[in-house]
C-alpha cells in the first residue's frame, strides 16, 4: 500500500505531465513564429529558435490583413454570444420549469440538431439567406452562428436551471415578486456559472468556425480570422510556416484574454451561488 507522500508525488507528476501535454503545442507554435525560413528548412528541427526573428509577425500583420480579420471575428463572436444568451436564458427556463407536450419534442430537436453535418445544411442555408440579402454580411453570419450554437446552449442552461431549487422561487412568489422579477433577482445570480460557461462555448465556437464563413462571406473586407489564416497556404499547398505560426499566435491572444476574464467571474459565481445550510 502506497504511503500518502508517494500518492501526493504521483499526483503532482500526473498534473505536470498533463500541463506539458497541453502547453507543448503552444510552446512549439510560439517558437516556430520566431524562426527564420532557413531554420524551417533545416533537417534537424529544434524546439527553441537559434536566432529570434520577428519578421514573421511583421509579414502577418502587414501583408495578410490579419488585423481586419481579427476585428471581424471579434465582432461576430461577441454579437453571437450576446444573442445566444438573450435567447437561451428564457427558453431554457421555460423548458426546465414548465411541463408541456412540446417539451420532449424540443429536447429531441436539441439533441438531433447536433448530429447533422455542416455540409448538409450549408447549401439550403445559403439559399434561404440569399433572398433576404443576408449573405456576404456580418449580420447574416451572426444569425447563422447564433442558430448553430443555440441548441447546445439550451441543453447546457436547462441543466443549470433545473439545479436551482424551486423553493427559492416559491419563497419569492410568496413575498409578492413577479415571475420576471424572480428570474432576474433570484434565478440569474445562481445561473452565473452556467451563463459564463455557455458564453465561453458560444464565443470559442464562433471564433474558430470556418465553413459557414467560407460559404457566406465573399468580400475580402469581411473575411474572418480562420479565413485569413487559410491564405497562408498557397494554391499548390506551399505553406508559409513562419507567418502562419505568427498569425496563429496573435489569433490565440483574444480568446486567452476572454477566457482569463470570464474564469474569474466563473469562480466568483460558483462561490456566490452556493447556498449555505
């Protein structure tokens, strides 16, 4: 039987190995962004660059429209996240609290919608949006991302709403609070961790999405960040490894900042949402 210090040491080793597993791709990406073209052509690649070269970042920022694509992706991701939260909160509350014959059908639609491949719906979606003049526009992409993320957001928030004790709402009702006041003042503070988790999922889903943007956006001024990164691969498969790595590093910064900002809110929400016995 292992002693407690041995078990603790094994736990630390496992955590360290997991951190290395997660951090090595990012380390390799940052290292590659600082390498010169000669180092990429070397037969014996190295983890760290032999000579730091920042020209890849200059090429990525000046020649590929990275900043404009980053701004488009940020705008689309933020708007999509806000709309998903606005729609998902009342709908998930209704699904969790009200019993009706439509509830099983709605839950079935939520699950079935997640198994459809994007390739099956992108052409019909394009045919629907084109008469509405929503193709090649930022609002059109925002609507598509919102609809695409909404089923999973409903599924997530429905579980959080169901975990909120009904007794709290009944007590608020006895005190004279309306249904809307109960949702805003009682339910929403307890749903803060769920709302933050849903916002994280929606934001990163919109931030990384490629196929819908490829089909719906033709104007180079409206291209999102994943489409801009695809330009670093030439028509004949020739990849600009240095600028691509530099652009990828810059592309991860907004999502890291977003997650770092919401992680603090998620922790405070878990603590403030705890019910003392």
